[in-house]
C-alpha cells in the first residue's frame, strides 16, 4: 500500500506547491504545468495530486488551478470551481475555457 504524501512537513513538495498556489492573485488562474515549471521540482500531475490532497476548508485557493487548455479538469468539484472563479470575475467561453492570455498568471 502506498503511503500518503507528507503534506504538512515544512519544505515538502506539497507545501511548496501550496505556497505557489497562494501567490495566484484574485481573478487570475494558473495551470498545473505552470506551477510545476515555476517550482522545477515536480510535475503537473503532482500539482494535481497536491490539490486533491487539500483538506476541506483549506485556505489554499485550489480553484485557481486549471489545465493547460484553460479548462477545469473533470472531477467532483468542477461545478464549484467554476462558480468560485466566476465570482472572482473569471469568464468562460462557450467551450468552458478561460482565456489564459487574459487571466493566466503569471503573464
């Protein structure tokens, strides 16, 4: 059985991912891969795992992380994620994508 990643250990990859996600400004989004590239120590998939490992009620703005196509990745919280982004002024086109050149962070 695989062990659960250490999400609370200071300096852990997950903590570095969470710190980077906290830097995303209100009304902006970043991609899983963008976060991974900026950190240089993980993959886009690992960023996704870190977002999925967040406890309910976390202060990390997980909803600001989307895929490289500008779409919300399909999962249980997709509807809530879209509502949170829309409440921050992030718009979606008819295909359910955000314009990364407008709201992507960093530019």
